[in-house]
């Protein structure tokens, strides 16, 4: 199986087009029980953070997304 590598940083336009992919990847990290410290080292976190830094009124902080997804997961388990 080939290893996926990231040879270049995508442009802001490319990040905007693929935001849903990185958000979904963050959902998978939370579902897999990855801790915040490890998640913050991930490609999806860095890319979502870049969007947030460039357009903070449009894109939220990846930490806030991570914590929100964790809270949602906990509420689903409690139900």
C-alpha cells in the first residue's frame, strides 16, 4: 500500500474547497479516542488552523471544533 505524503502546502482556495474533508478527519480522530495533544499534531488540525488564522470570522478554531465533537460524542454515549 502506498504511503500518502504531503509535498506542498495547499493554497487558501484549495483549503476552502476541502474544508469538509479536514472536518471529517477531525471527527474520525475524536471517534477513535485520540487525545487533544495528539490531534493538534495532525494534518487536519494544521489545515483547519490555517483557515482559522486566515479567515477567523468564517472558520472556527480547530480546538473549539475538537472539544465540540468530544462533547457531542459524550452526549451520544450517555443517551
